[in-house]
C-alpha cells in the first residue's frame, strides 16, 4: 500500500510524554521524516533519518523507526508543541507520501 | 531564506492554468530535488511532483496528465504549471527542497506557501 496512516488526534498533559505513530509499507524502504505545522505556517522539519534533529529543534523531540511503523516522541511536551504533525516517506517508485496528520493538543 | 515563492495569481478560473514560481537562494539548485506540494484547506499534504537537475521529473500519478515542472538554473527558479484546473485544485501550494538517498529522504526547506483559489 502506498499510504501512511496516522491517528487524527492526540492529547498530552503539559510536561508529559506523547508518542505519535505512523504506519505504512513504504517505511520498510525509507526512514520517516516528521514535520510540525502550526496554523497559517509552512511545515517545519523536526526529525529525519531515524534519529536526526535539524539545528534548532529541541532535544525533547525524538524518533524511532521499526519495520512498517515510525514514531515521533515528545518528552516533556510544552505549550508551543501544540500543532499538526505529519510523517513523510517515499514509496518504491520514488513518489513522496505524507500521512494524514495528527493534531496534537497540549492540555 | 532558501526558498521564496513569487507572488502569483491567487485566483484562477475553472479550466484555466495555474502557474507558480519559486526562487532559490544559494548554490544548491543543481544538486537538490525541487518539489511542489499542496495542502487543501484544513487538511493534509499532497505531493505534486519534483524536478531534479538537469531534466529528471517525477509526478504524482493522480496529477501527471495536468502537471509540468521546470527548472531555470540561470534565474535560480523552478516552476509549476497545472492545467485544466477545477475547484478541487483550490489549495495552498508550497515549493520545497528535498534531499537524501534511500533509505534517507527529507524535506528541509519550504516556501511560505501561496493560496490559490479556483473560482469563476
């Protein structure tokens, strides 16, 4: 299947840990990358290549890939982490794929 | 700012052609993948296609018959042309740079996005 599946919404209490998951066959061939998007803004890369963080992304963000599943974990979620999160990969023909997005609410 | 989306028509008539351009800063235009991605209002992201210098293209199969991407290295610009548009093409359009080779791939720079509405 050339799809990536994410839970539509997840919530977390301030300061607690939350995991956002992404599932799809394409993840067996490519590591997932993860993007944070706040209202009215372009997506921002937060994790890629299994466990790499771009410069400027807080260390509370981490990622893990195994088989057909990838996850993004925020350890000690902050109010500013409230956003939509998208996973991304590529399929066997090189087409880019995005998950449907997970809306994270920080309570 | 690596990518700057140029101002373009925010309103396109049905059956018309949508054209957008993105300007690239720096010297990476010949060794990166240049993508167009769109986002329907309030919804998720859809990849449209990419161009890789000098002439490699790859398009979303659902849009392939209507899309043309081009790259002008002398002007540091890459462009999207989408024909026969309908209301279903109303979205925010992003230009974006992707990087990496299997199993690593990621999109490290995005334009600011352009809302294009298809309406008469």
